[in-house]
C-alpha cells in the first residue's frame, strides 16, 4: 500500500471534533468548504499553512466528541496525508478508516515528534520515520480488513468491490 | 471465561456462540439511525454504492432535530435531501417537524429501541439506548450508509469496565450527577474503546430517565457503549412504548472486566463540569462564586419529563435572575405536551424563562441560544468543549436540571436549596 510524507503540525490531548470542524459549519457537507474551516477554533492559521501531504501529530484521544464524519473529511480535504496520535477516540477512528484517511497510533512518536519535523509513515509496516531527527518508531499496523478498506479509499468502494 | 452483557448481545447478532474482547465481527443491526446533519452525508455515500435501496424500510430511523425548524437555507436543503430519500425508500420511521424530537429522547419513546437490540446511529450519543438493555453505539455517516444498505456493521468486540452502583440518591441528585461524577473519576478517555456496564443494587433506585441520561454520556468517557441490566423498570418502560418482545441478556457470573468502579449513590453531591472538558468536575460546594449569563435546560441528556419536572419544582413561583436568559427545550413533542398538561410551561413562562419547540439548537452551537464572547452558561447538555455553544471564549458549565434551574434563579452557579 501507500506511504505518507510531509511536514508536521502538532496538537495536544483531547482534540475534539468541535475544534476540528465547528458545528456552525455543519450546514455544509462539501469537503472543500469544510476544509477551509479545519482546526479553525484551535489554530486559525492552520488552513493557510497546511499543504498537501502534511501530517498531524497529537497526543491522547484525538477526535473525541461528536460522530461528525465532517471532521476526518475536513482534515483529508485540507490535504493532510496521515494523523499520528497516542490514541484516537473510537468514532473518529472508524470514520477516518471508512473515508480513507490514514491514521496510526504510536505513543513514542506522539511524544517525540515536533512541529515542523518532516515525517514519513509506511502504512504496511506501521513504521514511522522522523527524517528531521533520523529516529524511527513502530506504530500499530492496521488489521488486514482495515488495510483493505483504506486501500479501497474507503468503505463505500470496499463494499462495491466485495 | 464468561461474556459481558455487551459481548452477549454482539455474539447473538454475529451468529456466534462466543466472542472475546478484541475480536472483529460483523453484526446484524436492528436499527440504523441518522439525523439532519449526518444523514445527508450518508445518503450521498449510499448513492455511490451499488445497492438497490435500503436493507429494511422499518429498521431505519431518520430524525430531523439539530437545525429544525430550519435555521437557514443550507439546513433546509439538508432536510429536503433526507425527506426525499425517506419518501423514495418508503422509510417508516422518518420524523420531521411536528412529529420529531431530539433523536435520543424520541426513539425510546417511540419504542424503536428495546432490550437485546443491536443499534448504530450516525450520532455519538446513540449510546443512550444502553439504558434499555440494548447494545447501541455511535458511528459516522459512511457506517450509517453501509448499515442502511446492508443491515450490518463491523465492530471490534470491546472489553468492559464494571460500574457497581450502591445506595439511593438523595432528592436533588439525578443521573446527570452520577455520570459527571464517573467522568470526573476516570477522565474523558477513561473508557476509551470499552463498554461501561452498570450493575449493582443501586440500579433499582434510578429511573429510566436517569439511566438514559447516564448512558447518553458514556461517550464523554470515550466508551463504545454504556449499558444497564434489564429489570422491572426496563420491562415496564418497554411494554408501555413498544409492541416488540424484549430479549434479555445478562453478563455471565464469570465475565471478565478490566476494572470495577463502585459509586455510592447515597453520598453523591450535585456535580458541575467546568470548561472545557466534561472531566473537569467539581461538587457544588467547591464551585465558588461564578456569575452566569444563560441557562439551558434541554438536550438528549436532560430534556426528558423528569428533568422538566425538576426544573419546575425549583422555578415555579420564583423569578429568573435579572440578566440571565433561561432557555428550556423539551426533548420531544410528547414531552412538551406532557409538560404543558402538568402546568410546567405556564410556570416556566411566569418565572421569566423561554420555552422552545424540541430541537438540539444551542447544545451544539446551532441556534436558539448562542453565546457571545466571554459569556458563561450553565447547561444540562453533555459537552462543554471550546466554542461548542458559540464564541470560542465563551464558557459552558455542565450540570443537572436541578443545578441549572437553581442557578437561573440566583444568577450564579448554585445548588438547589
Ligand atoms: S441534543 Fe446535543 S448532544 Fe444531543 S443529539 Fe442534539 S446536538 Fe447532539
């Protein structure tokens, strides 16, 4: 399967879906429009600074709160290629997989990696490489059927291909 | 080794005699739920799937509740999209303005969730129905689409935390205080990926409205689901609301739990969650002097009849403090009617509160009570995240209906006298 490579944007614990995409924008479900408000309530400049391929690194319980799929959709549409966190909230975890946004759990990487580092993630092996520092980390690789969903770019294609 | 109550329901719906924590299964669904925010995304996805309509027209519930009556053109377009989908697929349980209520208050009342069911909903508070002895959990819109198309969903079988309830709560203590206390103890990721299984002799001292409120906020501890054992209170509720036969599952005596937490209901105090996380709890005597601008009593957490009855007990014959806006939102049309017949609505209006038609409205910062910069609100809702109810520097304090009503009268966060 694929790999991701990009510059890191850092966030902390319990980044909730209300700051990822505030409810006041949920009267739209257009990914492009959602992307323009991604992370707005926690980092106003995020959408201006992020470029295609960049990576989000956060600590515990990333994506907690509402079930809005708009959250991973906004992150993906903003160009983010992967989210690394110590843990993800469970609905966000499902949603990310179902829409084909790669996410990976790894405590050491989440503790270590700094804002602006260039990081590479190999989805097949779960290996995360910090190219800025040269360090590598072993993230949790996905179970096989989830790999298939991600490889199909989401649950819809996966069901259609079955 | 035995199974937890949740594991038993999942095993039955996956046609397996046994499941273990961590196992990936595909389960048959009894109900798939969506609302006016999440359904349009799911409808868009199902249209991309090569399927012929929905799996079962009676086993899908579509509830227009977040932004209805429509607050703007975009929300109106979303509802129109869902309405057309419901019509085209002949969906039995489509609830629009006039029949609707906030989904998690409405579905139990309509008898659509009963003991033994396996339910997914594209709304995180779908975990509410665990109060009735069902397995129910929140998912995203794509899961909802797949559920509507196939009647199935994938799950990782969860392990569980056992929450042993003992004793009887005092007069002003409700389900909200129980769950805020628990989240304060274990944190917003304390039950991540796991079930919260409530048990113990204290269960009988909690009403169905209390249990619905407790399971509603299981997600605020990160849990996959919350669940109560089925007792006489459950069976009576189900009989009054549904014609279906409940299936009763019990945890095995040798079921394995990650940990056991005991809560003595008799010593609980009114509990308030400070900004900006539900785990930032303090008991009412530790709150200090905090002036407020707004009170909201409603939502899928606390917009039920007993919640309004508690608010009435405190507000009746009194006046809401100057400079406080007190907004009361019954959870469903039926609760609204019952409150009207009980005389609550008159009492609320005479006290200087406003009463709204059922809607999620301010709970998620939609409309009907948005906060300005630096404003503070005591709310019976379930989330106090940054910007949840309006300006990013506004503050939400989560509390029970008793604390919310008492605070409306004094203009600061207060316990009921
Ligand atoms: S009342 Fe609030 S928490 Fe409940 S469904 Fe509506 S927006 Fe969600």
